[in-house]
C-alpha cells in the first residue's frame, strides 16, 4: 500500500509524514508538485502502467498546476481515475472546495491538519479503494468467463457446407457477447441434411445458457429422428422439462427445422412460431415458409404440422431471425417485404458475399439491440 502526499509546502509534508508514521503507515511518498506526481505515476507513458498507489493526499493551492487541475487530469486516465484523492486545503472558500469534489475528489481536510480527521479520512479512502479494486477484479473475471462462454457457444455452430449439390452458409451477429440465436445442421445420409435456425426468448447470458442446453439435446434429436415433426416434438419435450412449475421464468424459442433431400428434390419443414423465411423455386416463384405451429416450449403438448415442398431443378432458401427483419424495419422499410423481394430477384452468389450482406447494408449490421442470424441454403 502506498500513500502519495503532494504539497509544495515542506512544513505540511513534514506534519503529515509524522502523523502517518505514528499511525503505523510506513509506505508513503512525499512530492512537492503536481509535475512530480505525474512523473511518479508515469501519466505520459504510451502504455498504461499499473500503480500500487492506494490514496493521494493532494494540496489544492500549488504553483503551475493546482490540485483541482491535477485531479481533473487523473480522472481522464482510466487506470488512475479510481485512486481516491483527498484534498488538503487552507481555503475556507466553499465554492472552491465544491469544485475540488466535483472534479473527482472523495473528501477534503482543512489545514492545520487534525490527526484524528486525517486518519479517519484515510481509512475511508482505503476502504473505497479496496472495494473498487475488488469490483474491478470481479468485472475482469466476468469478462474472462464471458469470453470463454462466447468461444464455447461459437464452437457449437456448424461449419459451412459446400458440395456439388448443396451449399449451406450462415452469418451470426450477436447483439452482446452471448446470444440467443443458434443454427445447426447435420448430414443425415448422403442425400439428406437436417437444418435448424432457432431464436431463444431474451438475450444475454440466460438466453445463451438455455440455447446451449437445447443445442446439446438437439444434436441427439436430429440423429435419432429424420422427420421434422418428431424433432420439434422432442425439443418441446425437453423445454417442458426445463420449464418447471416453480420456475419464475418460462423459456421458449422459435425455430425453423427442415430436411432437404437433394436426390428426391424435396424440402420438408416445420415453422415453430418463427419469421417465415423464403424459398426461390425453379420457375422464379417465391414460397413463404410460414406454415407450422406455436413456439417450442409454449405448452407441454403442441400440435406440429409439417409442410413438404417439391422442386424440379434447384431451390434457394433464406431463413433469418427476427433481429434481421426488425433492423430493416427501423430504417422505415418493411423488413419482411424487403427480404422477400431480395430473395425473388436472383440466385445468390454465396462465394462473394456473406449471407447477412445479401439482405442488409454493413451500416445496419452494427449496434443493433437484437441478435441477428441469416442462413442461406442452395440445392441443385
């Protein structure tokens, strides 16, 4: 622990040093100007340097740079702004004292120095420093855990598929480090793929944890069942287990799950309360993938309806989460209509652009309040 005493008056430095020594504080340093304090703290260093200073006793009236200006500068330096500053002053001007506290000082003590007052304020300042340091450590720990969780969540997402007869690609833009959107696909056999895009209720840590739980059981469900109806029912079963009666929060998610068969030229899908998605057919017709059921987890038992689409030569499918549609809506444009129009105009070149770039500008992809995910499937 280090206490800095900054005062241009040698007598004041001597008095404070004597009080600190008698109180058992051995680690302190006396400096005669704000310049010396800045040099000691290395404020002009190009790289932030961690300091062991726990408290600063700072005189208000000093030549060149007074205590108020010195404190103001410290407050603009991220790694120094949390050091408690106690002003030491002979001024009885309440406006000056108020200004000193407004720029970041936590307290002040009047000259001549009263030993009891000084030591009491130092104890308060040290407790404040300890609490701030503890909170910074906890915040750093949380940031590290969030970074690890983000890496785990990202590792659960499927890699792109690029083969002679099938292309599957996705864009994934979480609003925060952790997201409630998820996509996954699984090769059922040589001709069939199961593909799901889901959007968990809510955002952030809670939604992502539930999303990761569903991801684990989803993989088993897709491997066990080839029928989209069976997969959605299986997911609803697990959500019912998660949604116990005593839980205060009821979790659910919307999803589109589909099985595409490149040999039989069929698309089977279930839409569980999700934005519709669109399929561009051979002859240029755009089919809305809207028929289905309620969101997964709404009820213990749900009625699931499957739709089968046949195509002759090729099909292009674009599915997305509601954050994409809402981001376009905020520009004063009908998001759903705009996406349908984009799908209907052309066969996408997925080698040149990421799926999200096909439906919105790069400017719209940042600082959005909701997670955004776009998946493009092309089969021929």
